[in-house]
C-alpha cells in the first residue's frame, strides 16, 4: 500500500497525500496535455504544429484557415470533451461513495436521463433554445430526479437501496425520452436522436464557457467538502459515530452529483458511462482515498471522453461516430478486459 | 488522557412507531468502569448503545454524558465524547489500515488540518494499543476477521473519547481475538474511560466487566457485580433456560440443566 506525505503549513494546514497520487495525477495530467495537443491536430483538415500554436496564442480575427478552424471548432470541442468527462466522473464518484456501490453513475440513478428529458421536452415544445437556458433546464431535471430518487429511497438510504429506486426511475425516464423521440418531427428526430446518444459535434465556444463556469463553481465545492467522503465509505451509522451528519452529507452529495451531470447533459447529451469507467480506473490506481480518487477520476474522465470524441470523429472519416457511442464501445471493451483479468470484484465495496 | 465522563440514562423510552423497545430505562456507567450489557436477542441492548451514541433519539427521558444532555451536543462534539464500535460496517478493501484508523480523528479535524501532530500521536497510540502497528500499511481487504476487528477498534480508540461503546465486539472472532479485544477494552476502563459493551457470553462478561446489566424486553432486570447478577434465577427468568451456575477462576459459568452432569 502506498506511503503518505503530509503537506504542512504551520498548524493551519496539514493534508495527507499519498505518494501514489503524487505519481499518478501528474502523469495523467501530462498525458492529458499531450492528448489535447494531438486532438487539436487530428481531423479532416490537415494542420501543422504552426497552425495549432497560432490558434492557441493569436486572436481569432488574425487567423486564416486551417488555424482558424482549430481555434473556432477543435479547441472548444476539446475543452468541452475534457470538462464534460471530468464532471461526469465527479458525478459518478460522489454517487458511488454515498451509495457504497462501485457501479453507481449518474446514468443508473436516472440523473442524466432526468436532465435529458427536460432538455428534450423543452426542445419538443419550444424549439431551439440558448445553451444557458438548456443547462438550467437540465439542472432542474437532474435535481428533480435526484429529489424523487432520494424521497422514494429515504428508508433505503443505508446500503445500495437507492440504486434500485434510481434504476426504476431511469427506466421510466428512458421510455418517456423514447416517446418524445418517436413522436418528434422528422428533422427534429435526427437532431434529437444524435444528441440523446451523446455527441460533441455541435459544441461551440459558448458551450465551453458554460461548462467552464459550472466547473469553476462545483469543483471547489466538491474539493472543499471531500473530507466528508471517506467516513461515508463505512456506511451511515459508523460515519455518524465518527461525527459525520451522514443523512445531510448523503443528500448534499446526491444533489452535487446531479449538478455536475446536468450541464454536461445539456451540452453534449447523456455520456454518463464515462463516470462509471473513469472512477473504476481511478480506484484501481489510487485505492480508497476519496479526495485523490475524485481528482484522478476527473482526469481519467477528461482523457476518456477526449479520446472517444477524437477517435470517433477521425477514425472512420467521413463517417463520424458520436462520442457517446465511442465511450460505450471503449467502456464495454475495457470492462470485458477487466472482468477477464478477474478484477471485477473491487467495484463492489461490500465485503 | 481523555476527559472522564459518566453516562447517565434517565427514564429513557424508545420505540419504532407504536412498538416500544425501551421503557423507562435508568442506569449510569462511571468513568473507569467496564459495564457489560447482556440479554436475549431483541431485548434492546444494541438500541441502548445507539441511543447513547446519539444514532437514535429517545422518545422521552434524557441521556447525559458528563453533565450534558447528548441532545444538546452537535454530532461532532458528541463524537469527541463518545466513540462507538458498531456491530458491522463496510470495510473499504483498498484502504490502508492506517487510513482506516486515522478516520477516528474525523471529529477533531477541520477542512484544511486533516492530519495534525496531535492526530498522528493519537493514531500511533491507538495502533499500539490494539497491536496493529505492523499492519498499518496493509490493505483492509487483506486482513483476517480478527485483524480487521482490532483495526476497527483502533479507529474507535483514536477518537480519544471519554466514553467507549462496543456493540458485540467479539462476535465472529476466535477465542484468542475475543480475549484480546476484551483485555484491551478493560485496559481502557482502567485508564479512566467509561466502557460499555454489549456481550453475549456470561463467562466473558463476568471475567472482564466490573458490573453487568441484564436486560429483558426493554427493561433493566438487574445491574450489579457479575456474581450477584448472573445467577441461575436471573438467567432462567430472562432467557427461559434452567442452568446450573459454577464459580471458578473468578468467572461465572452457566451449564444448561439438561446437560449438567
């Protein structure tokens, strides 16, 4: 097991950090930077290093093709992919901790479908809407679903009972979404269908700004409260005995998870599976040290969605495969691999 | 050394819905004392411990630690006064034993000071007391049942509370670890803590506890010195089993009458 360093600043700050995290997190960060650079240059339009650099550092107006294409399309798309992956991972991990179930994610608990349903219903009734309004609608849908799940599952909070409730809600929401899909007009249908699979094809700089804003709001909140996560791994009563207000913490984290997932769904559809996968990887890399797993999982989530999108839009050109589909393909493959290596016991925290 | 504090139950009643579990329960446990609670399944032993730890709220009556009503204490302040070793908990398999024990310090920490020198000293003391220092870098998932229970007990000790509550601490352990856990609990009482443990074994209760409380159907039937309380009549009344009691080696043994030779 990994050794731990204590980061100290006088008596005010003393944070334990595992050596393992100090190795893994920077490595992922470097890999993410390399991947981001690669993703900027991969695509239908051939580009050079020169183009990527000028796209990064020069104002948009002074750019010509193909540098302009990089700045206008690929950069926002890349940023959205990384942020969306990270936020889905955060959402997934918070849910996994409070439900003590390594298979929980915003998809299984119905949060992402709740968000998706409100967005689709709005699109169905009112047509096209600005991104900001959509993300608020999604947040409303996700929070409402979270409250319904919590409300119905309040007697089952201990243990994984909430997963069962979430799963049933998810099925109901899923069928409502299908109903909207099949009753939509032909033009609407293709658009909605594409979005409901999870895609980054249509994102722009506004979407990136929107996600960035949510991220800047939620990530510090998750980080500052993350010390509450560790005792929650033991279960409600043991956590309470240690001095944690477990019920309150439970509700807080489910709502925070909903808030993380909602803007992502609004921008690029329900890509919830990223949350499950990246946290599985992060837990294998770090162990049960929640703050560190949270950060590592978010890095992994960003990486996975970035590569899923990059491969999807470039591998089978001119056919573009949506990121959501790619994530599922990559995810299923990695799970089969993990299972065949006999390592699937660990997502389940029950002894 | 933790502050000393007595635990006092003052006519405490509790129930789930209309079903009463405890009725008018009154007793005290003093600093430096090891009090064992025994009784048949479903008599309210665990409920009594949970009430003491503030996991449940009494319907009427008051529970005091020191001179304070526990209902007036915040969850964190209560955890600094009273530590509870729960009957069971999830054991995160990929957590190190050190990290598990360190969680006992939760109520003493804040946002940015999660591992002070004081925390480290308390954790080291708890690891030492439960003889799990050599396991501290191991993963929880690799431990045997006995090792895990000692690690969980170390977590409870690291809480540095005046009162230590143990809910069936020896269940599922082999004989060696049963005695090891009870000896550690006794040491904590000798060091000035108030120790209350729910036990099932009369012999162990009589060996390690200073006083024994016998509960039956939500009431306290008897409380006193083990030899005075764990009598043939009390056992027959409470458990519905006729036994022959034997005093030997400072312990009380009960043998079912039908089997006694």
